[in-house]
């Protein structure tokens, strides 16, 4: 397909993989192909509406974690921190935009989970213009969500989603 893959971060037993830009359902497929091409696996967080029968069984089997929107039963961040604390091995990919539509308001749960669970935050980029997927950088979160998010957005500002008009690293208005 003409794509190149550079996944050179250590094979951490526990980590969050921040994935951006997220502008298409193809991002999931490309990310799965990339991570598996180097013999690794990662779970992923996905909108709960995708976990319908029978697709839900498949998604859970390959590491899917449903994210419920709207009325929430408890904190997703707290639940994910508990999962990390109980697991010997857990790597989860999260798209901080939380949508395939253009948004300036990125979710911060991925930063909070990484910091509170004391796990590395790997920065994964899918660049459709360059046909390149990389996971080369690791951010040690500081606990300062505003500063960490600004760093992450700046990092991703040079990458191109499948639909570039749907990707923004701007600050919220």
C-alpha cells in the first residue's frame, strides 16, 4: 500500500498510546495494521455504540473498551487507572479528539489516565499525506493538564489526517 511504519518506542508492558489525527474510520484499521506489523498489540477505547451484536464480541476480543457518552456511571479515568493497576500488561490506544469531526476541544482523560496510573504516554501519528505511521515519542506527563495538552497539540500540528479539514490543533475559542 506504500505506507511506512516506524514504531521504535520500547514495548512497554503498560502504556497509553495517544493517536492523532483522527478524521476517518480508516485510522483504526491503519493503526491496527501498523502495531501488529511489528508484532505488538494494543487495546483501544471506542464509542460504545460500536459494540452492538455481533461486532461487540469481536471488538472486545481484540482489546476494545467501550466508552459510554451522556449519562456516565462513575469516572472513566478512575476505571482505566484501576484497570492499569490490576493488569500485568495493558496498552490502550486513545484518540484525544474523541470524534472524527473537527474539534478544538480535545479530551484530557488520556493525560489523566497516564499520569495517575504512572504509565508512559506514547505519541502515535498517522500521516496520510506522507503515508507514514509513527510511534517514536514518549511524553512523561507532568500532571499539569493544560501544559501537557498544549505540548501534545503542538506535536501533532505537523501531521495530516485523511481529511485534513477535520483536524485541528487550535486552542478552543
